[in-house]
């Protein structure tokens, strides 16, 4: 229908419940049936920020070699901003992971965004 949904997960640790659907159906749909699935699954990941054992995982390795699935993992605030536009422009599904360290500790002054 022309929309690009963004599924926001509170903790990316729980993406394992969607692993089969994302890797075997969503990511490969464009290659199997010429049916693109331009969606984004976004969520915080990473440890060492008092998240406990169930809120501190980095599951990107499980998805890394999935054909048709793009992974975005910004390292700075500038990276995060730069990846906002490209993730919505692709026809492939995108797994957008943000380390919780970025939320709480990395601060950076960014220039104002240009409006198009």
C-alpha cells in the first residue's frame, strides 16, 4: 500500500521470537516472489548498562548473513541521524539496532536537519 512500517521493540532481545518470520519470509520475499517488504524493525540492544541478563543481548550476529535483510548499527549520534533517511528509502527490510550506550552516555551537538 506504499507505507513503510517501523516496528519499535522495547528491547531487541525479544526479536528471537520473530527470527523465523524475518529471515525465512520477510527478508527473502523480494527474491522468492518479487514482493518487496520495505519495513524497519528498530530497538535498543547491548549490555553494560544495568539491563540484566534478559535486556542486554546483541542478536545481530544471528541475522548478519540473511540474504535480503539489511542491518544498521550506528556508533554515534551523527551515525544515527545519517541512517534515518536511507533506512526508509530501501525496499529491503532493515534491522535497526541502537546500543543503549548511545541513549545514555554519548552526547553530541548536531547541526539542524535540513528540510526538503
